[in-house]
């Protein structure tokens, strides 16, 4: 465990930039006194804000740049205009040069993933990185991946994601052997994709020390918390995430309308205010903000672009934990275990 | 519009069989006096129930069979054991022989789709059927397809689903030109599947009389009701549906826990009971029960297996409307329009 966790912040990322990033970092520092920050961005906008947070100022240094990636830049544009010089690139660069342990950005996902992939590269044996998020469930929290880093997944990529997701879940959920399920559909006739089936077969036949494969799960198992780690390819994963967000907002809308439709309901609302506050907190997307890029030589955290300082602090927090509990080492160990299994049992090693 | 709508019921389908199907049909008949029923299944179990509903008995005839498809039968098993003789097959067969206009079953989806495909066959020019459902949204209701009839979709299948979904939405939503969106993911770097992009291009370049293509939508647009018809391939569609169901149950669980956590909250709950009842009704999956099989030479409705009589009545109701408003004719007209467009504009006709 490193004594210090060094965190590089893309101060210009997100819908708001420094006014969210700086207070967010200050908030995170309060509960994480071992954090140190490299704050990358426009010094003229960062310094005045930093003046309000002396503790953060003492734990930070600023790396100035004028260049910022816009939220609607395409990845190719972002690379053309922002490679080597944007706040996003330089935050990742700090990780690359081992000046930081983790980079956190609320900037646009496509650009961040493109830059992280080009600059940090994928870990040996991992072909494609994935984006994993913490999903609140009825049982607590689960890790769900991939949420859109790539479309489609072959058998090997699904197995790799199961390993990487387990490593992340060990840190987040403090479980030594997280349960893992492959997302599939329940309609008998079609029985799911070939790749999902063969990844499931491999995981069943090759038990690993830190991964407890339990089989297929369906969409409604995510919210139930049936498994600690849900693995799927990025198209379906992204649609599942967005659909769940949409459904939560929809029910919130119904609830609000229902609670204001009569005097009785409004009185009831007043009595139950505490309960509604608890409910709102449960459903608060800020609490689980922070997508983790998995499979790269470095830890990169994506915060929601529209989040506030509390949400950004949550993303910094996740980055902190991933570094402190050595995510990359845990993933590497899993990959070694997998290689050993594949070598010991060549019969089951027919991975496409 | 036919004077009568003739409905074939698989009385043995679902978790409960006749005790749900018979009262469900009776309920549907009350609001649909022009319905006539062919009730297929075990006469010894159907007749005693029917005795309690004289109106339904007068509007029905029973077709007896001993054979029923089990909820966990695989489609291949179901075909082996139930072709020509099961209640599910015979309900579809009534449609095939033009003795009924629509078949409704709460039996297992895979078996029902397999039998419907084999016996009714797909409409000319349609390669694969789809399952469409009514999705409650903040704006009202939308049609979402495919929910799992097949995995993956090429450009032509996506276009066909847009046409078929629009025809269904015209009937359900009473709109002459429903808005249609293709479900995609928003991560810029990956920009969605090639097939989704080229289907979008075709729909944009070939305006059709009863379909207003508005572009890509994301998962959270479904609950918002951004478009009247959401089109996607079956794997992602099934996962979206199940994820939304799981999220709704999850929030219901949070709400229940929040409302019983303190005396104040319980008092508030008592005052707001009416509002909670309204909310529960909004979220009631029975209200929108009834998956419509699209693309077949006949109308087949799939009810949830676990539904009660009220939910089964809703499924019968949807079948009734689809027949009364001539779903199949509307789909055929759309296909003719599409062919004309494709012929007029060969440049845009490069459909894979």
C-alpha cells in the first residue's frame, strides 16, 4: 500500500469544470487525508477557487494548460486538438510518467477512453479495455461492465472482463471471491450468444481463486444484486445502464406527481419527509459516480459530466480505493491464474 | 372491421392455466362484447370454471386436448411433444385455419414463438418475426421491439421492425404517423453498430407515410417516451426490458423500506395511501401485459406466464385491438410503401 495516493485531476472536464472539480477534490481530501493532487487546467481559473480550500492547496500542485477537450468533441477531434497538451491528456500523462497513480476526469467518455488507450496502452494479454461502474442493488452494490467501451465481445474478452470485474469488486465490496454472472437473455429458443455460452463454459470448467462464477443472469438480476459482478458486452451494457437510469427517473416522476395530487397526499408527504429523503439518497446517482476503465496500464476514472462536487468527490474516492487496494496488481494476478488454468487444462482452452 | 373478433385462448398456458385464463377472458368480454372465444385445453378443468361466467360460456366453444406445453419445455421439446395436439398449438392452428383472428397464450415464449413461426410462417418479405411490447413512459406509452425473438439484426430487419412497430403503434396510440427511434449507445468513440447506422440512414432518406423517423435514441429515452416506437435487436431489447423491470422492483423495495422505517413515515404512509395506490397502479405491469408477435401471417399475443386474470384480460384486450384495427393489413401496406420507396430510390436501396 502506497503511503500516499497521487491523483491527477482533469480540472477542465465535465459540464462545469473547475467550480465542480476543485470543491469535489477538497471534499474527497477530507475523508482521504493521504491523497495528493496534480490539478491540470487553466491556472487562472483554478487558483482563485483553490484559495478557498487551504488544505487542498497544500496537498496540490497545478499543471497549467490552455487546452481543454469539449464535451461534444469526437474522440478523433479530441486527439487532433488535445493530444500532448489538453488537461485531459496531461492528467493521463501524469499516470503514464508515474507522477500520479490515478487520473480522474469528468470530460467526455469517448475522448478519455481514446486518450487513455493510446497513451497508457492495454495490459499485456488484454485486447480491449472496458468501462465498469458500481450499480446500487437491493442487496448493496455490484460491479457491472462493459458499459460502452466497445461493441460486441468475443469469448476471451468476456472472460477477461470477468477477471477484471472481480478484481474491482474485491476492492469495492471487500469480498475475497466475488460471485460473477454473465448477462444473457432468458428466451429459451434463442438461448443467448455463442460467445456468452462459451465464456460461461470456460469459467465453469476453470475455477479461479478470486472469482466465483455462478452462471447466466438476466437484466432484472442486476437490480436484485444476484451476483457481485455482471459481465456483458458494451452495447447491451450501455443500454442496460441508461434504461435503468431512465426507469429510476420515470418512477421518481410518478412518485412526485402522486405525492402532490391531493391534500391528504401532501400531508402524508410532510410526515414521511425523512423517509423520502432516505429514498432520494438511496437513488442518488452521485453516490455511485465513477466509471472505472479496466484493462489499461494505469487507473483512470470517468466521472459523470453533469455531476456536482459531491459526485466528483465520489469519483475521486473510487480512484483512491482502486489505487490503495492495488487494482492493477490484482488484475495481473488474475491474468496469471487464468493463464495457468488454460495451460493446465488445454482441453477447455479452446478460447476464440 | 370485422363484426366479431374471434379469439383463440391457450387455456393451459402460464403458471396457473384455466383459473387465470377463464376469469381473464370473462373480464375482457365485459369491455369487448364483440369478442368470441375458442378455449383450447382440458375440458374437465375448463367447464367447471366456465359455469361461473354465463356470458363467457355463451360466447365460447371449447376445443378439448389433454396435451399442454410446460413452462420450462424447450422449444424443440415443445414441438416434439406438442405439435398438432397441444393447447398452444391448437390455439395457433385456429388462427391458421381462419377460425380465429388472434391467439392468446400465457405459455412459454420460446415454444409459442417456435410454433407460431412454423405454423403461421412469416409474412412475405419478412425474414424474422419480432416480439413487441407496450412500455409505460412518462409521456404515456411506447412500443418497444424486439424483446428477444432473435439475437442480432441486420439493416433490413431493423427497417422491417420500424415498419411493423409503427403499424402497431398506430393502433395502440391512435396516432397516424408515430415517431420512431433506433436504440443506440451514446459513447462517441464507438458510435453504434454499422447495421443501426445504415438502417437509420435508410429511414431518414426514405420518408414513409405512417412512420416519422427521428433518429437514434438511448436507453433513458425509453422511459422518457421520447419516441412512440423504439427499435432494437432482441438481445439488447430483452436486457433493456428486464433491467427496467428489475429497477422498478428495486425502487419499489426501497420505497417500502423507507415507508416503514419510522413512526412518522408510517403515519405519512397512511395519509398518502391514495397516492401510493395511484403510484402502484402506474407501475403495475399487468396494465401493459401482452407481447405482440409481429411479422407472422396471423396475430399472436403472449401474456406474462405469472400474470393474474386482470393481466390476462389486458393481453386479450391488446389482441382484440390488433385485430379490430387490422394490424396485418397495416403492416402489409407499410411493406408495399417500403418496396416502392426502395424501387424509386435505388441509390439508397443498398440494404444488406
